[in-house]
């Protein structure tokens, strides 16, 4: 996955640190898109009793949620 892939999924204003962390996971664009969908629909996923993602997708979810929490603090 490239920097442009990440920005096309998360948006052009993606934090550089988050971008770097995502690229270091070795995940592909599909995995990032799935992680983003999970984070954006978190309550719906839990209500539907969907299992929490595993592997690289789980790591991406952690990164995205941590970034979201940081944004909420600002």
C-alpha cells in the first residue's frame, strides 16, 4: 500500500504519523478500508455481534481509534 492509497481511503489531511504507522503495518488498501468501515460503524458492528477483526485489520482499527481519540481531545 502506498501513501496515496492511504490518503485516498482516509482523506488528504491524514496525519503524517498515522500515515507512517499504517504503512508500517504492511496492510493492503482493502484491509485499511475494512478497518475504516469497522471504526465508522463500531456500534452497528457490536449490535450485530460481529466478531472483532483480527490480524492487520485489528491493528489498523487500533491505530484509527487512537487517532480518533486524539482528535476528540483537541
